C-alpha cells in the first residue's frame, strides 16, 4: 500500500504564536486497518525544535485523529478538517472522532482521503521554578501595595465591589492587563470591570500577582485556573493545575476530565485520562463515566488512550 503525503508548510510568528499548515493525503484508504501515522514535521519556536504528526486510528465504526506534539513549554491548538474549504473541527492534542460511514460517503474520493490540518503553538518558556525565585522579591517589593488605596491608580470591579490596584504591577504580571491598561487613559484613576469572575477569585488572583502566594486554593482552584488562563498568568495556571491533579480520585476524575476538555486545558485533561487508564475498572462504574457514553467523540478518545 502506498501512502502519499503532501506538505505545504507555511509559518508565521505573531508575538508568541506560531502557525503551520499541512495536508495529509492517504491513498488506498479502504485497505487501512488499525493505526497509521503521518510523517513527523519539525518546526522551531522560541529556539525549541518541535516534532509533531497526525495519527489516524480506525476502530469499530469510528475514525479517530489525534495530534502528537513533543513540546513541553507551549500550549497548542489543532484545527482539523476533511474539507479543503475550511478547518471545521478543533481538537486539543488528543483525538476527534468521525463516523466511518460519513467519511466514506462524503470525503473519500477514488479511495483517497485528504486531511487538512492547521496547528498553532503559543506561549513562552516561563516555568514555576523561575517564578518561585521571583516570589521572594515580589513579597518584599509589591506585597505592601496589595489593597493599598492611597497609591492605586486602577479600580477593579468584580460583582459590583471595588478593589484598588496598580497598573504597573498588573502590567508586569499579566500580558492581558498590560494590553487592557495600555488602551486606557491613565490620567485619572480608571475603572476596569472584570466580567464572569467572582470577587473572591479576583482577590486571590491579585494576591498571587502581588506576592506570588495564594491561599484557600483548594476551594476555588478551578475558578482561579480559568482566571489565570483568561488573564495570562502562567505560573498561577500551573499551580492551579497541580492543585487539581493532587485532588483527583475515582469519584471526581470524570468531572475533572470534562472540565479540562471543555476549557482546552491539555495538561489537566491528560492527567485525568492517565488516572482513568490506571483505574479504569472502578471509574467505569461511576455515574459520571456512564453519562459520557452519550458523547461518542469523548468515549472514542478515552478508549484510544486506554489502548496506548
């Protein structure tokens, strides 16, 4: 069987985003059984060589595609399509399932399947250890300004409650705050409404921004994680993910998987899948897992991970 792979890789960098595109042409599609993998492609991002490829697995009545990326420092997104017109499906490193009969009827022509893929890699090489060393300086330098109304030049508003803050400190710790504040007139104290985030979570997020410390993490770890992602505070994101990982058990792992899957948090999703793999017998008996049977894409992805 001959497999023809055509690649047209065009890449461009926008700040900390790298994008590459390729087309995988699979001939003699009807003869394929089990799993095949596209050739590996190498790209460079922030001086890191990234190897990535697509895999296709045919199982029962499903075709499952997944993206393999070796990058340890970056988040990535994959947009996958079987139609050249547009990238229709978004997957996050692991698989997306297609019905094999639909694929054969709509997309296979002359026993050839065309797979179009766009990958975006983004982030930087920040890591927790570097920020932990920085934390001592933050506590000494910025902690005294936390909730200090006399020296603040920004008013954050969450759930109709006002919180004094400082534009320079926010900008140093969050690229999103830096963008928001740079677009505003800072001649007078500005007011910035933070939507879809509770007052309690904002206070904990500010505590981390000013001191590199967060308290009561266990009770609000998921909400704080979403806030860290929204405002691009990477070290806080990692701390929240590790906190959630430590609390994974049979009764909540499906809920954690669902949360990570819906919010495209790959590290947490992978940890949940690994836990399910190690405790598959017990997890499959839970009510949460049985609810997942209504979602064939998710079940196909989990089953693929269990067989790896």
